[in-house]
């Protein structure tokens, strides 16, 4: 039974991480722009003053709120509300990636000082490396990079 589930779990994990990778292309310029804004400097100073578990809570809240956006968007699309589902998915995913990635960068040392978080992070990185080792993943990644290079002359972000 478990052997039969491995390919399904691999495909689901690859789709999940692949979607995050695709949306991170759009999220990076937004996160860079956000970091340059004046109001964000105050937020950065405030977040640096937090203790590790408070930083974990600050990191977890947007993740817990925005992670269920994917299944909700899929449900909307499956029930005939494709435009609403697609919009919810795109906005929610970009928002999640921008907020979570930025909060992680701001509080990385504090988060990694929490043993359980560090353990989860190390294992997630191992799964990520395992997925990236497959030829299919590398082919998709090359295609994404090619599309990015072609897009740059058209749109300056």
C-alpha cells in the first residue's frame, strides 16, 4: 500500500513546490519593492526586537491564514467559479510568498534558534533537494529560466 502511494505523494509534492517556485518569480520583485518602502523599516525594527517564539508566531500567522487559499481556490474553480478561484489563488499565493519569505529573512536567526523549527527546516530543505535532483524538475526549472530571460527585455521589473 505504502509503495503504491509513493508516486502519488511525489507528484503532489512536486506540484506543490513547483507552484511555489513559479510564483516566487513574481514575488521576489514585490518583496524587494516592499523592503525599500519607508513603513517597512519600522516594521523591520519592530520584528528584530521580538523574542524567538514571538517571531515564530509572526511568521506562522500569514502562513496559517494564506496556506488554505490553494484548496479553497481549487474548490471555487471546480464548482464553476474559475475566475474567482484563479484570482484567489494568484493573489493569495503571491501574498503568502512575499510575507512569509520576508518574515523568514528578517527573523531567520531567531527562528533557527528554536530546535523544532530548525529540525523542520532542515528536513524541508532535504525534501526540496531530493525533488530538485530529478531530471523532470531540472527540465521544468530550465524552462522557467528561459521564459524569465525572454520576459526581461519586454517588461522591466
